[in-house]
């Protein structure tokens, strides 16, 4: 949503390629206070944290950038800084946190698109000073000027956000270079971490002296303009020379001018490369200085106050001001362990209450609870194979798939059923689901046959409860062709491989000859995105809370996956829609239409294991599990 869609989609395809998947760490979420009916209290909640955190060696600027962002460090420190809004679990409702009410509507003001947020006036940093709009604007502008990446870059996108300004102590105003959508605004800038200006202002100022000088920026801008001019000259001269060549003529003056301009283009490009290299080096130096800035005694403002290492364990103590929630524990204690085996031993010995791991737990023991994650798997059809493009065929095949059986029995709860295109309850249209969900075997077969017959297909022997179909043909009498379904090998992704064989079995009952072909993950990605030499594939993507991926996949610009412009106008509108309600309605309409067409067939999501004892949560299941929320110590409730 905030990066070039083709790059994003391709990378998420690769990230989803192996199973199990690590828990997503890019968007740590603050947690609400539990309901009064559940409230108990205990001195501490104890975690086994698998990993090698560097919490005492990295400051907030590095923590949320690529070099510092790890699951372990986020578990220890991500909730130490305030955010204006958060996603309230388990439904991921967009709610104010440090903000007072909802943001204003995005409007155009001169060359910018602007919106403002009112802040709560009761919040205090741990040094006793007030949280103000100056802190917000300072954080945003620092992230932009230092071109910070990873989470900083996602929250405060340089492609959209120009700067932020404190209008008064309780009002911050955001200025955008282009109209933001919900992904950039509500799910981006409004959920970014905020630091205290008073503490960081001097360190940031010192580091900023290493940023590229204005003269270098001017040189780059001028050279880029010169390059565009000379490129246009080269293109014009090339066209003239080519026209002469095609007419059998030659003009030595034109040839000489073209050669001269081509050499000029090489020279200008070389200068630009040199300037850009210097610019990148300056940015790197400034970022490095910022990452190394001292953060001892930094004031924070979160549910938990980091105390640091005590007796070999990391300790966070509850913020006595309870700025955002009132946890049921006085402190959260983290035992740092190097392996799952060590964590399981500590758990069995009663030393810890919850095992936190960046990866899915491999242990199979009583008490493990599994939740769906954002790692989703689909049946993908080659858009160039028109013989497999009929929505009736897709609907019939989808109807034959019992996703509950696949997830629970065949994949043994390592997967969760998925029969739609959106996971988040905030964005999913409840009515948009596979039409055969909940049917028994007899009803599935009957409905699948109806889909096919209504579209003109017929069989020599029609499938029913007693026997599979034989001799499937198109309405014109041509036999239905054999299909090859490509999938990662069983060694690379057992879940996808097993699901592919289940699909082949169910397709066979409809009289469809479907062969499963194993290949490496790299070969599968190449087949789907490059050569397009395949019929069907079991593909995987890591979906996001905000469903921008629907438009990345089906918005008319992703021909290797979907070569129809059906949703282009809707997606063009959603790309500039900053109203949350209208965006939700728009994506629900797209999802509903996709379920009627089924260009992909949703299969399942990979699940995430939670292993905890002595505590309970208001909801047993949440997307990515409670370990995806780092154990949610602010919402956990001790058992009596």
C-alpha cells in the first residue's frame, strides 16, 4: 500500500513461501483493559522469550528501523512509546490512544493535503512533563529528514508525508504531498511511535549536521532536470535518424548531433550517480550517528516502563499512571532463552507463563492453542489459460473443497480454514464467503454439479455420492483438458504440498484430471511471475490488516496474476480514499465481487501456536495469536 505494488506483492509472495511463518513484528499493538468480570491481579507475568535481543544496545531510532527491528526487541520495548491510535484486539478496531477523538477529514490546502489530530491533555512522560503536539511533530519530521526505513518508513511515508506541525500544544497537523489513503493515514502515520522532543532534540540536531547539505540537494535537483532534458533531446534525434534510415537516407550532421547528445547523457548520468552516491553516504552517516545517540534516562510513555536486566532477566514495570490500560500485573518479566527446547523445559518446570517465539512452535503438547495468521494460501489460475478461466469451474472446484476437513484433519490444525479474500474482521464482508461453506458431502457434490451444468458442462457419467464423474466436456463437446497443479515440494512446504494433493483428489471426483507437480519455491515463483508456464498453482502471500493487497492483486496493474480491468476504477478510488468508513465499504464491495468471480480460490491460512499457563485472555483466538501481540501482558489475566 505504501510501496511500489509490484515489488511489495513479489516480496510478500517470497516471504510466504516457507511454512511455518514467523510472527509479523512490523506493527506492535497496544492493548485495552480487560473486562471487569475477568479481573484478577498478580505480582508478575513471566515470559520465556526465544531470541537474542539487543534492547540495552539500541535506541528507539534504531529499534524501529531495519537494523534494530527484531521480535525479541519489540516484545521487550515496543510498548514504551505512545501512539496516537491503535488497533484494539481481538477485532482490530481502530481506536484513539494518545489522541482525543478521531482525526479531521483530509482536505486540500494550497499545494498540500492536510488533516489534524487533537491530543489528550492528561498524558505525562515518565519525567513528569506533558505529552504535546511538539513531540508528535518532532518525531514525524525527524523520521522524514533522516529517511528512516522499515517501520519508521511505513508509518511516516516519504512518498506521501511532507511534514507535521504543532498548531498548539494539543493539536498536530499533517501535511501530505499527495492525497493519502487509509493505509497511509489511519494505518500509517496515526499509528507510528512518538518520542519526547525535549530529550532527543539536541542529539537529533547534532546528527542532522551530517545530513546532505542544501548545496548537494540543489546539485542533484539540477542534474536530474538536465538529465531529463538531454534524454528528451536524444529521443528526438534518435527518432529523426531512424526516420532517415527507414527512408534510405543519411544526415551526417544529425548523426553527429545524436552522438554528441548521447555522450552528454552519459556524462550527466555519471555526475548524477556521483551526487547520489555522496547523498546516500551522508544519509547513512547521519542515521548511524542517530542510532548511536545515548538514550540513558530517556523518558517514555507507555503501559510499561522498561527497567532493564535484573538477575539475568529483563523486567518491565507497569506505568503507575496507567496512561492507556491498567494491567493485571505489576511487572512483566522476560527470561531470555536461546532455543525452543530450553523454553519448553522452563514452561514444564513452571518457571514461565507464556512462551514467546518469532517462529511457530514445533512442539506438539497438551495446551497448545492455534490461531490463524496473515499467511494465506490460494489456488491461482494462469490468466493466460482461457480454458481454465470460467468462474463456474472455479466455483464448482471451490465447492468441492471442505476447508474445515483440510485444515483440521488433513493439515492437523497447522492451518485454519479460509474461504474469503480478507482476514481482518474490520474489513471483511461477512456475506462474502464460499457458497458451499458448511455443506455436507452430498450437498457439495450436488451444488458443484449444478454450477458446471448451468454453465453448459456435461459428463458421460455425472458425479454423485456413489461415484466420481467421468468424461467431463465443455458445452461444445470438447473434452475438459488435463490440468497440472504446481506446488512447492513437500520438503519446502508440506502444508501446500498436502493441500495440492487434496485439491487433486477433489477435482478428480468432478471428472477433472489434475496432476500435482512438485518444484522448488524459486521455480514456482518464476513460473507464476515470469514464464507463466503453468495451469494452476498453490501460491501464498502474507496479507495485511489493511487490505490494499486486493488492489495490488486485482486492481488492473498485475497482469501475471489477473489480467482484467474489472476492479481498476474501484481501486483507483480506494488509493486516494482517506475516509475509513468509505474505504471499508469499498473493499467489502471488491471482496464480494471477487467471491462471485473467484479468480483465486482461498484455501487456508497458516496457524500460529500459543503456549501459556496460569493466565487467560478475553478471547482464545486472535489473528497471529497472542504471541503475535508479544503475549499482550496488558490484557492477560492471571488465573486464581
